[in-house]
């Protein structure tokens, strides 16, 4: 059976009578005359098919059904009263949901701080986090399963169809076993490590950065020896600890301190066979990306929040064991 909608005015009249237990006083409270209030309650009871008030010449009392209904009606009216403010908050991005994917490198320190601060600033925005590599982020963004992502890439990389806000810029450093003969040096010369086997992430994960690392070797006239591929930076570092090779990692990874692994910076190099100034080692960026056509006020609020914090510099140097 289709239920008849009851407007809020009838519920307000019900609450007034329930709290005053007197039709005359309820009418005064509502700035009305008594007959319309009496008629409205009678119509409400007819619509519901139940009696809400026991009436005699001397008293008005709530029935058991009326008593049970009163708390729910009060809550309904409170929620209705809050709707305009909530609508304005939603339009301002202070209410809603942001599904955010992130790469592990931004999760070592910066992302937890951002999450804590944003949740304190916008407690009614549900910030849902999922760790995902760059290739998976692009796929889930295309399917609409996430709203934004924090992706690692080479400087200037611009995924098609996505807005991009750079949030971090850092150099690559070399992770190597602490037992390695070169581990005692504070800085390394690129020529000393070109022949070392590499632990590297697959190209599909971060194509631009993968190509930049391989380009480093090709520019020096060498072909890299990739001993093992791994997806997560923590796994790469653990494989370095296991002696499978060395690895180029973002400087932020140095915050992942693994006993038996050290991180070392390398000096710039001159391309093989060329008389020119030494070229710098590749750097990497992390960017917040989101669909250009996104219509999500909470996401816009999060983007502004991140933008206000500016481009983060390279992580503090922690190239130690």
C-alpha cells in the first residue's frame, strides 16, 4: 500500500501538542488558533490510522503509540532544520567523500600528516585511503572507483585527461647492502655502480621513472642488468638487503630504515663519449591527480587543502644505515 506523505508542518503540530498536552497552549506556541491545530491532529491520526492522543474534557494525554512516535518525530524535525546548513556545507566541500589512492613513498610521512590535518579541518568529509601503484590508479580513475590519486613519476609527466598538482620533488638515491664494498663511502660515483645488478620496479608501474632510470645507464654507454623486479618500494629494499642487487629509489624511501641496507647519493655524470658538463641524476615527482571533469565539492576542498601546503621539497637527508 502506498503511504501518504506527511509534511513537516503536521509533525511540528504533533510535537507541540505532545509537549504542551493542551491544544490551546500548543496553538499559542505555534502562533495559530486552536481549531486548525485540532483539525490537523485529527487528520494526522486519520492518515496514520492510529490514535495519538487520548482526549477528555479535562485532559489530553499521549497514547502508547504517540509516546513511541515522539522521539522519532523530534529527530526528524532536528534533521530537517539542519538540512540548509548541511547543503551549504556540502556545496563548500565540507561534507562528502573523497576516495584517495596513494603510492607507498608518499605514505612514509607526508600523507599521514595531511590525513590527520584534513580530517580535523573537515571532519564530515570521509577520506577513504587505498594504497595502489600508478598503473592501478589510472585504471581505477578511469572506472570512477577512486576520486584522486597520489602518483610517482618523472618531473613534468602529465597523464592525459587528468588534472595534476605536484606535491613533492626529490632525487633518486641508491639503496645497497651495508656489506657492499662501496657502502663505506658517503657519496658514490655513477661509474662505480653501473655494473651492479639492479632491483627495479616493472615499467608498467611507473613508466616515466622506469625509462628515466634506464636512460641514465644508456647515456653512460651501459646496458643495465636487471636482476629482479618488484612492485612495492619496501619489497625492493628488502630484496636489496637479501643481496639481489642495488636499487634506485626516491629519497623519501630512506625513511624506511632496514637493518643491513644503506642509502647513498651518487654524483652527477658526463654522458659517455661527450665533452660536456656533467648531467644531473634523474629526479622524481609525486603529484595529486584527478579527472578533469570531476564534479565533487569535497574533492575540490581536498585539492585546495593540499595546494595550500605547497610543493614539498626533497626529504631530509637520511642516507645512513
